[in-house]
């Protein structure tokens, strides 16, 4: 019932063109189901010069280099992880070295212990967690990142057992996943990511001689089915976000590598055109993703990057505008990351990535190091820093690593405006002098397209970092499907460092990936300075109230005085309850309230937060062991299905007519 309600709401948010597209997809799905049931699904056809008995010779190699240059420090962790994968043990989300059964159970939410439907995909509702578990927990091992780990281990060690494990587990997957049946054929994005991992894994074990015979025939036919299915379903309209990028990247890379398939040229042309279009359509000129989900910045960067590299290796280069935008995406990530050890978690994040090449998906050093092979910008400087493992696998002996011998290891923070996307960095200080402060202010739109699927109700919120340590944080995402209350909670206004009116969110959510009414934010003032500066923004999300209210917020940073002033103004003629939230990171200790002052310690810093005397203060700390289905303040999620307690400072009061509140943070 809830799913039907969600779908009706989703239809109301779609354009006429998108509805027509979805109806066409439905009609094609019905026809495809008949083909599957009647066993009339076409099989792979090949180029005229293809010899199935000859050695497979792809048009490019994913790794060209001297494996002896592999850093000895990377070897032990890689082989340790690969040995666990051989024994069907994987680590993903909140599961650590979890046994996926023998043989691998590809149709199970291993966290909930729930089997999923293996019916035809038209009869599978992957959003129904009661029947099918959490689809993300099912799909993650079916993306086959682990096969690339095994293949890398084979390259590094020369031990055949790792290549054999790739073949054995891939055959197991093919046996358990006939085309058209079960969760693992439901979502084109999942197929796209799986294709990318197949290309890397198969190429890295190519010299083992195992990609031959019946195994090769099975893989080529499944690649054909994957590409055929995904290219016919490229997302459109409100779904044309990172899903479309992943779908096109998978088809492009697979059709470029498996060029012996007869349809490969057409798929390559079609998917490349999608990538060229979407990198512009889904990216602001300042490099920020239009989805306003900072975690997805890493995901799409990797997808765009490896697609462009595959094109280069195949002598099918992407355009200059494509590479310029890719550069801006990397620059956005690097600049936002400058002020802290952790990347800000604005908007949704689900820990998605394209390839496991040795570095965590949110490893800033890996992003910067990779970008520095391609773009000569100081923001990516690698001086004094070890090359990342990711860059080794992508560039070894292909591109000479840029190295700025004169680059100083003094990281200077300066304020910066991301004008097009609506984010503002107030920051100053030198790492060497231990006086850095960085504030990221959110004056952006809610999200991408009419449903803003991955946006949060976080207008005029901010995160604050002092000497690299998080003081005030965005609380994260945690979940998409398993825990609906937590999914809603982490998207709410109260889960962010901003002001809430009458207990309502700034924007109105109508589904787990849908917003019906969007708060509109805009910047009114931007005055950067050498010690930080000032920014002012406002949003109209509460204009919908019976007594309309407009929230305006100013941040004034003076790093020399070690002070941040936060001025909140409420423009209204009515009476309203208000609440201001400050989510203190897990690094904060000795948190206490004395009158209207909250004190705490952050590493070596003593922090004082002075709040208006006419507001009532309270501290809310998450309690481990509480009902996992009951959402509450006092939690942070730095990874999907992972959360830990923090303390949230709440200041509540009541206003009548226009009022102003000032909060001061000193350190």
C-alpha cells in the first residue's frame, strides 16, 4: 500500500514525456518477459572476424606497467582481503568479513538473514524490505567489486588461486542468476557497475589463460545481455541522476572492451553520447554535483574518470569540455576537503563506488593524486605524499606522475565561493601554525530534478572544522530502505545545524527519495576576508505556513579573534515555536551546559558556545541499544548502515513577530 502511494506521488512529479517513457518501458518489459518465459531471448552475435577458439585479444589493457613497482606496504592488506574473499567473506556497510555461505548465496540480504525473490523481475518489488530485504545489502556483493580485488591479488602475487577464484565465483553467479529473474536483474545501475568490474577482473587475470572455452562463451553472452538490457533502459526524467551515469559508464566500458560483440559499436556510440551530455547536465560550472549529495561526488568522479580512460586506451577520446568538467569535479572535492580530516556529508551518501583499486571510496588523497596525473593544479599537489594505490593501477607506466618539488607542505586555507551550486567556504589559517578554521555554509537548492531524490532539508546549515577536526557535523544518511524512520530522520531539518520552525521541515518530503515542496535558498551577502569573512543567506521554506516565516542567517568568521558569530533572523507576523540545532561531532568531549553557555573540548581546544538567554538549552545524546526502528537526535552516520552516538545541542523558544537570535562560538 505504501509502495503504491509512493508511486502515485512519483507520477505526479513526472513530466508528460517521462510518463510516456515509463509506459513504453513497461510495454517492452512485458514483451521481454514473454521472451524469457518462451526461451526466445536472443544470444550474443559477434563481429565477422571473431574466432571463438582463438585467444581473446581485447582492444586495450586496464593495467600497463611493472607490477614490481607495487608498493610493498599495499601487498599484505591486499592479499589478506583476497584470502577472505576466496573463502566467501566480504566486508561491506556494517558487515565485516561476513560469510556469504558456500557456495555464495547471491540472493540474500546477509544483514537481515532474509532471502529475496527469484521470480521474474516484473514480479519483484525491490523496495519491499519485508519480502526482499534491503536491496542495497543484496546488491552490494553482486556488484562484484571483490573480483577486482582477487584479480589484483593475482597480478601482485602470481598465485593462480586468485584467478581461479574469480572464475569459480563468476560461474557460480551465472548459475544462480539466469537472465530476467531475481533482484540482480532489476536495476540497470547494478548491471552497469557489475560490467565495469567484470572488465577489470577479466583483464587482470587474462594472462592466466582461464578466460577461455565455455567460461569465455558464458561471460560474452552475459555481457551481451547486460549491455542489451541496460542500453534499452537508460534512465530519463526524474531518474536521470547518478544512476544514468553508472548505466552509461558500464555499457561504454564493456562495449569498448568486449568489442568482438556485434552490437558493441552501436552501444559504445550511444553510451558515450550519454556520458558527454550528462557530465554537463549533472554538474554545476563550479564542479559540484547537481544532486547535492556530497558522497555521490566521489562516485560520479570515478565513473566519469574510468570511462574517459577506457576511451583514451581505445583511441576513442572524450571531448575537451568533458575533461574540463571532470577537472572541476575533482577540484570541488579537493577544495571542500581542505579544511578537515573527514569529508562533509551534505545530502545523501550510500558509499557507492565503481572499482576497488585499493583506496576507500572517500579517500581524498587518492582523488587528489589521481587528478594530479591529469591536471596541473596546485590544489592537487602531491609533493611529499606517497602515490595512491588507485593511481598505480590506473596510470603506472602510462602517464608520468606530476611532482612539484617546490610545493610547500603548508596548507593555507582561504575563503571560497561556489557561486553556481550555492556553497560557501569561510576559512583561514595555516596548518603549520595550528590556527585553521573552516566552515562550509549551505545556501543551495534542495536537489536535482523535481523529486530532489538525494537532497536533505538542510538550507542555511553549516559544518565547522577546527584544525582539521570536526566540531559541528552533518549527521549523514545511514539508511535508504531497512529503517524508514531513520531514513526520514537523517533528511529532516532537525538533523542539520540550522533552524526549525513549528517542528516542521523546511521542505516537504513525500517519499524516501522524493520531495514535494522545495525550500528555495539564496545568498544575500558574500564578503570574504583574510581571517574568514561574512556570508548571509535566506530561504523561503516556511512561507507555506498559515503565518508565513522567512529565515535569514549570517555567519561572521574572524579567525584572529577565534570567533564565529551566527545571526538568525525570523521575518514573520505570527507566533511560532523555533528550535536551533548544533550537532557536535564524536570528537567532542566534556560537553556541559551552564546557563546559556555550552562548553566542550575538541582535541586541544576549549570551545564555548554562547546562546541567546531567552532560549531553553538541552543536550541529546544517542543511547546504544535503543530500539533500532525509533529514530532520535544524537547520532552520526559516517557510513551506510553505520551510526554512533554523538551529542546534539538544542536551543528552543517561542517568538511572536520578527525576531533575531545571535549565537557566538569561541575557541
